[in-house]
C-alpha cells in the first residue's frame, strides 16, 4: 500500500527516459551499435524496460565509447530504482563526454543521494544547479536534493541511539512484512505480509513468557483472495481494525478505508466508511486516535498541499464523520506524506515524508501538537533510524519507549522485516497509562455494555466516553500519565459507579490499571459512594473538582425518574463527635443543594449526616481515614 513517490516528478520533468535531440544527434559510427540504440528507443516508447536494457547493452558491446547509450541505460536503471547501476552508467558518460547533457549530472546526483553517497551526490547536484537557463521546476527539485544531501551529511555526523532487534521467524518470513500495529497492552500485533504480489493481514500474540507466537493468517472476513488488504490501525482495545482495501466491489475510489470489528476470535465483515472520508480518489493508511473518535489518514484528494497528504476527521455524536481537514503546511508538503501514527497521548504524530529534509528516500518524522492545536516543525528521527532506503510506518508503545517499524537490513529474514527498538528520549511522546476494566452485573456476573466516561478532574475535561464491549463488558481507556481521573460507569437500571484514579505512579507506566466493576441493580437500600466529591479540610463548600461526580448524579436521576435518594455525609473520627456530625450534615446538604439547583425535584431528595458512626475502614491510618471521609447516595424509594 505504498503511495506514489513524488521524487519521480524529476523523471517526468526532465524526460530522461527518452533520448533528448542533442543526444540523439550524438550517435555511434558503428552501424550495429546505432541499430541497437534505435531499437532501445522504440522499446522505451512501449515501456519495455528490460528489453531496452538488453538492447542498450548490445549497443555498448559494439561501441564501448557510445556515451548516449550509457546515458540512456543510466536513465532506465534510475526509473527501475536501481540507483547503483544508474550511477555507474552516469559516471561512464562523464568520463566519455562530460558535456553530453547537463541531465547526466542530475541523474548522477539523484542516484548518489539515493544510495547514500551524499558528498559525491552534493557535488554532482551543485554542478547541475549551475546549468544556464534551468527552469523553476528544475531549480525546485535540485534545490530539494541539495538540501537532503546537506542534511544527511550532518545527520550521519550526529547519529542517534539505535539498536534494532529482529523478533525472528515468528513474525518475519522470506516475504515482505510491514505496517506493524500493536494493541495498547502490547500483547497482540497485526501486520501486512506481501506474498506473490498479494497483501494480507497476519496476527501474532505473546505467550506467557512474553515471546511472540508464530503469526497466522488473520481469521474472519477481512482477508480475501481477490483484493489487497493492508495499511491498517487497531483501536487501543484491539476490538476494531481500520484498514485500506483497494479495488473492492463496494469501493468508491481506487483505494478506500474500511473498518471491521472483532467478534470472538474472528473479524467481521468489513464496512466501507463511505463519504466524506472516502472519495473517487485514493484514501488509505488510517490511524485512529486513542479517543476512538479521531481518524487520521492519507489521501490525494483535491485541496491538499500537493502529492499525498495527511488528513484528519472526527466522529460526530450522530455517528457520522465530519468533513476531513488537511493538516496543512505544518505537516504536509508539495511532495508525499504517508503512514501517520498518532500516539495515545493524542499530541504526538509520527509520519513518513519525502518532502521534509531527509536522507534520500522516505524518512520517519515526529511532530507534536501544542495546546492550541498547532503542529510543531517536524523533526527527522535522524540517522541511522532513517537512511537512504525507504522507511515505513512506525508504531510507538504507550510509555513511548519502544518502537516498531519495518525496514531492509542485512540481518533480515527476507525483504522488508519488522523490527523493534528503544526510542531515544528526544523522539518520545508523552508517557501514557491506561485503565483496563470489565463491567459485570453484581448479582449474576454477566457482562454489561455500560457507558464508560473518564474525566480529568482538575480541568473537568472528558477524555474518554465509550460503550464497554457488548460481548465481555471490557473497556480500555488510554490516558496521559501524571494526572488524576474520575471514572464513571452508567447503565440504565443500575446504580452508577464512581471512582478516582491518580495515574502518577511511575512504576505503572506501560502497565494497565486493571479493575473489575460489579454494577448493582437499582433497589431500595442499595447505596453507592461518590468517590469524586471533594471539600476543603473541615469545610463543606464543594470544590470545582467535584463537578464530574455531581453532574453524573444529576444524569442518573434524570435517567431514572422513578427513584428517590438520600445523600449521606460521613467523616473520620478526627475531632469531636458533635463537630463531625454537623460537618457531615452540612456536606450532605451541599450536594443536596447542588442537585436542587440542577433541576432535580426536592420531593425526590433528602440528606443526612452520619458523622463518624459508619466507618468502612479503620481510622488508625491516613488511608483508612480518607476512605471514611466520603459522600454517598442511597435508594430510599
């Protein structure tokens, strides 16, 4: 699922696959050499490149000084991306006839750049840049190449830390493997394997020792025998797979974005995301943000910066996708951008580009979005992560330390292999932890498809709002590390659940905060603690951080209009019993008053202070006293 290489603009721009008139006039005095050369010209016109190579080699065999034949041979090899052979032939042209055509210097410079010979490539490109009468497009391309050479020379002189590890034959094969995507818990990897020019998905999971099991063909209805599937992303919980499908019967354009849901151990029938994401053009390489509602993808649709661009869309409350927005010139260039990966911090974007200064072909870049939604200048991940070869999709673990990508290396099992490596601190995103839970009925342990909401307490900003899985009641919410979050679970007919989680324990980075949540049915006498109600010490004025729980309680009462509740206040045993009794009653009344102001009828509410009379933990530790200082609500009718 590779995008077209914008650097081939140069081939069209300079017409290097067809002999320019000035070169054609510089023929061979050897009749058979000239005949073979002319034959090659006809074959090139019919795009018969392999036959043209044979004809040009025949021409050279008859006339070893036939500079135009070497020039044409270099052009054909460059078209086939065989840059080493191209450079060899261009050097011969320069030895035989250095003024045959200025295009020799351009072809040599490009070929040397794309084989990593940056110093020599820079000299050749500068020689071409001095060509009199060079037009604006020619200057644009050669200037871009010169910038790449200069950047590469500096990057090689300042290498970044990089120790890639091949996970071995469980993942990699003699064929090409690429686009690795890993679930948030790093227990499952799904990737594309290309065999016999056919792309399909494969999947592997870790065993109890952490080793990858042998990858197997993805089960279900995604893979097909007739079409290519690849360039995908997985939702953090591993339940949804967004992928690229090309030339399918239900397609809108040449390649479209589809989604499939995991059903048990099988993937269900793919669904075309349709308009406005897919168009009659080319849409591919989706990347889903951790919130499950923002999708990045690549398209060549009208309105971009040029070539292939990265776009973004969000899911509306009605289940429809918004009109996609181009990420703009801060990310996209007039060349090609591809393979977006948005980290779970929702701020750090990794992508591939041949437009920003790089080491020759497509390089991996990082950009971070600020609090105003603006993207920073992309940073090249440097050498040797990037080199003169084409790099592809990067995936980064939740804690930002480990990266997965595919590349060609001497230790590869075959072709493109998937590798993993420790990402240098400079290129890491913000660390992310996550809540991983299962919601069940407290009476029968049956899973519940309840609504899960996670709110950052200080800002009262909702970061996650999704339904738990209808099959097993599970959910997974990636959250920026270092903050405290309120978790609320709502299900019609049940008491809502409230708890807070301070995700600030460095030992928990990259680990799940795993919880099991039994929801109680609404019954008289049942109560639930409001874990996110906060007061100043020895006071009863509600603090702003209480808003998430208060609003959840309002929502619960509006949803269940037949219930009547009592708000209860409780304290620890610090201070006198009389003081604690009055404090607990005042605190319960503060919540009661908030509900009245929110429109809940006073006929459905009551409040009571219990002081220190109903502890749920010992008062001999700070942790126990904190548990006893609580506010709850009880169903009384």
